[in-house]
C-alpha cells in the first residue's frame, strides 16, 4: 500500500525475494561443507592427541639423554 506521493516498493521487494532465497540456500549449502570440514578436524583430534602424548612420554628420556 502506498500513500499519496509515495511509490509502492512492495512489488520490487517481492521481485528481489527469489534472489535472496537463492543466496540463502547457497549460504546453507556452504554451512554443510563447513560442518563436514569441522567434523573431519574433530575426527583427527584423537590421532593428534595420541601423537602429542607419545611426544610427552618421550620427553623424560630425551631430558635424561
């Protein structure tokens, strides 16, 4: 609805919605990729922690040497 002297912006806003929805879907798609990458990093953490523990276990031997 517009008042005298105003332009009704609603049709322009409605026309822009599909573009905004496509952009939103693109962001959602990117989030899935980011979540998979985060899960991969989380999966790798135990291996990294075991490697760190192995290094810590070796430290007294290295210090003694």
